[in-house]
């Protein structure tokens, strides 16, 4: 298990192995969530990078006859 120390300015350093695994680079934005008794950091993805992340999903939507 990895551990980090909170600095006097309330900063933490994300360990290199985690940054490499999640491909986090300097300048990337992370969403911070307080969940139960923990803090979660989630990378914020640009909508453009999410295009095509669900290959094979059914996109046909049945329409009512008057909604053509």
C-alpha cells in the first residue's frame, strides 16, 4: 500500500507509479470527492477523449410513428 504525507500547505504528491498507471501528467485536472471516510481523486476526461469508448453499443432507438 502506498502512503503520502500532507504538507503544511495541505498538499500531497501522487506517487510516480500511480501517475504512470493512470497516465496523469502535470497540468491534468482531477476531481476531488469526499466519500465516507476517504478522499478520491478522479481524472477529468475531456468529452472528446471519451468518443468511442463503448464500441458495439446498440444506438438504434425505437421511435413512435409520429416522431420520424
